[in-house]
C-alpha cells in the first residue's frame, strides 16, 4: 500500500510538471507558418475532374495566374508571385510590363499527372492589354505540386513552373441535360403546393413574411440577406416523375406524402426586372397543408426509362 501511494503521488507531480510543457508545445506548433494554400482562401472553382481532391490545386492555380499576370511590372508584384512560385525572384521581368490584370479566373480543366502533382488549365479574363486584348479570355496551363506535412499528408501547394499560355480547350457546346420531371405548366392558384412554394420563395428571396411558417419540422434554412428582390413570381412548375393525378393537386393528401417540384420563377428588384431562376423544391404534407422539406442542391437528372424535361426553353 505504501508503494502504491508513492506511485500515485509521483504520477500526479509528473502531470503537473508536464502540463505547461505540453501546452507550450501545442502553442508553438499552431503558430508555425502554413503553406500559401492554407493562408489564402481559394475562390469557388469550376473543376473538370470528378476527384474532390482537385478542388484545392484548382483554387491555388487560379490565385497563381492572377498574381502572375499582375507580376509583369516587377517589384512588390513579383514578391507576391514568389509566394506561389519561389523561383519567380530569379526571373527577368520587363520594366514595361504590369499593365494587364486578370479580372476573373476560373479553372476549366484539372488533370492529375502523378500522385500529388496536377496540371490545371485556368481561364482568365485579361484587361488592360496594350494590344487590343481588352476583356478577352485567355488560357494558362499551370503545374501544381502538393507540399507534404507531418506523416506525408498534403499541407499546401506550390507551382512547379511559370504558367504556360495555351489555346482554348477543345470540345463542342454541350446540350442541356434532360431532367426527371414531367411537362412544365403554368402554376394553378388553387393548388395548395403552389401557394406554399410562392409564399416560401417570397420570404426566402424578398423578405416578405416569415420563412419558418413554410418549413417542415427539422428543416433549417435562413433567408437571403439582404433580400435581393422585392417580389418573386412563380411562372412554371413541373412534378418529378408522374406527379399527382389530374385534379388531385387541388387536394391536400394525408400526412407524410411527398412531392418534388421543379419551379421556374422570376425575380423583380430595383436593379433587375424579370430575372429567371429555377429551384428544385421538395414538399411534404402535414396537418392539412404542404410544407417545404428540402431546397435541393440540384434538379434530378433523367435516367433511362423515366420521363424527362429538358431545360431548353423552360426559363432555366
């Protein structure tokens, strides 16, 4: 018993001594400088790759191309570029450069060359060109390499070379995909589902009325603030699949029945008139009325053997 008491006493003293040391080590570790990609919030990108890991190098490449175009004037702009490509300091930059700016950038193609190594094609709208290239879209191919942290995991990104200007990626204009909805029709004012959708969108986009009154229990959603529109009008609706039987849309079904709608709307505001938008909305019946159970992130695509609605000509 005496030996056991001594062990407990020494263990307690060890914890008291080690606590501040461990805390200090954690503070120092968290204060270490991170890689460029961790310090800079990358913009939302359009990635041609289905691999979710491509999003990070694509965002890094967009920021890199913007800094590269700006670096033509040398000086501080080159130092900013060096944060993406350290060897930029050794490049001879023309004293007459720097007039161009990348007003917007977007990744249009991402290809993984090898593990942790990516080739990203970035579209950039360049302004300020002295050769008549005002506002023209140009394309740059960027090699991006991941930097390894503890355990070999990617901790950031670095460019392996300067961007290379390339031709626009090939590929014809894609047709609008078919959606898994029936024929679109004008909304019926007597349809309780339309009444719910109209009130919901007016509260969500125009700040007219309380949003919560239209939401199903468990559905968490905040209205758009500040409200971008003063009025929202439902112009067309289409049901997912076959939809309700003829005449049934005027009646409220028993609790728990679901209905998925593709809703075309027009928004009116102080700076815009009749802006067309399309929402995929899931409804659920409860207590004699329809409630919004889901604001879907994307409309349902058609599959073989199902009815479909093309977005072409439907106000999408």
